[in-house]
C-alpha cells in the first residue's frame, strides 16, 4: 500500500507538470503570433525608412527646390519613422527573448516529466517488498526534485523582478518623459531619446544574459563543449576570474539530459566560487577515461569546513552541495566528492558513467 501511495503522489506531481507544460505551449503559440506580427511591422517600417531616407537625400541635394516648411516636414517625417522603427525593433527583440525563455522552460518541464515517468515505471515494476523497502529513499528523491523545481522558480522570479521587470518599468517612465518633452523642448527630447536607446540596449543585453543562464540555446544547437567554453569565458570576464578549462576525449555529443545536468553541475560549482570562495583562479577539467567522464572543479579560494556546512541546520549553506550531489548521484548514477579546508581552496570531483 505504501508503494501504491507513492506511485499516486508521483503521478499527481507529473500530471501537474503536464498541465503546466500545456499552458506553456499555448503561451508560446501566442508569443509566436506576436513575433510574426512584430516582424512584419519591422519589415514595413524598414521599407518606409528606406523610402523616406531616399527622399531626404534628394532634398539635401536639391535644397533650392523646397521651401522651409517642406524641409521641416521631410525631416520630421524621417525622424518619426526612424524612432518608430527603433521602437518596433526593440519590441521584437523583447518578444523573441520571451519566446526563447518559454521554450527553455518547456524543455525543462519535459525533462522533469520524463524523469517522473521513469520513477513511476521503476516503482510499478518492483514487487511489494521492494516498493516498501525503497519507499523512504524514493520519496526523499521525489521531494528533492520537486523542491528543486520550486527553488528554481523562486530564483527566476526574483531575478525577473530585480532585473528585466525593473528595467522595463524604468524604460516606460523615460518614454513618458520623452513624450512630454516633444511638444516643449525638441532638443531635450532628442537627448532623452538617445539615453532611452542606450537604456533599451542595456536591458536587452541583460535579458539575453538572463536567458543564457536560464537555458543556453547553444546547449541544444551546438552541445555541451561550446556552451561551457562560452559560459566560462563570460563568467571569467564578468567577475575578473581566471578560469582554465580543459576538455579531453569529449568529441561526441551526449544525450540531452546528460548535457543539461553536467552544465547545471558546473554552473552551480562556478556560481559558488563567485559567491563564496574569493578566488582568483579556477581549474575546470572534463576528461573521458574509458567508460567514464571525470569532472573536476578546483579553486584557490578561502575554503571552508565541509563537515560543518553539510551538518548545518541552515539549508541555504548546504543547498548548493546537496543539489550538485543529487545531480551526479541520482540523475546520472555517478559518484560525487568534495574536499576543502580553510585557506586551501576547494576541490569538487564527479565521475559519471558514459551513456
């Protein structure tokens, strides 16, 4: 009976994720419509901008053919078209970024559903005794998976609130200022528009970095190795950290869930280095040796007492380590180890059987 109850809980969790999957698919379809509409509008404005620019060039060559009012109207029309085109391009990029983020979330949901399907199948194929004996371990694993998803949602919501959402609100306010200034002080309005354009570009770049951290598109398109090279270069440049990445014997693509899990494992390890280690150098090694992939992340930071952190009642202190251990040992059936000491840095190692 305990095994049946656990299967029911897993199936309920899986069904809830499937409902969320369908909602995400519908939202992607709606966003795709917006992408097509915005793309069409950008194309139309682009053609109009070319036409207006051609007329302005003709005006500049033949100024004596036009009076002051015609010249003023020409330049005003050209400026209006250019501003609308820039605005629509920014809107298109934002909608495309939203679509990419939703697709990444959809892929993540598929992975969780597949994992829960595997767990359901495993439990269903076991006998009553085996189900009861494995009940506690399996329930802990499922609880960990679900909690991990909730933690990820919380992290994403906080980042969206503190990052893109705040920036978008600021852009709206600046746009309203520009709108008021157009009728009062055209020169000041132009100056504000230049600042607004810079702010839009900054927000766009921040959003792209957010999407990459959430789910790098290169992971699906190019694979694990190019994604790690790009990620380590970015995080090293951003945090003034020297990261020596060495990859040996990993020429072939791995299954999708392998590549995602390994990337998340490395990402969490490097994030911990940035947040806690106060390190200057990191050595990251991925080495295929026989039928196993060995991963090692070693830093020259301040280190910590591993046993004290793992035994801490404060879950935040050991959540990162527990999550990495779960990724390697539960999801990839591998081995995980961590060594650290005060003043001697930290070394994280994992051995994963090749698929």
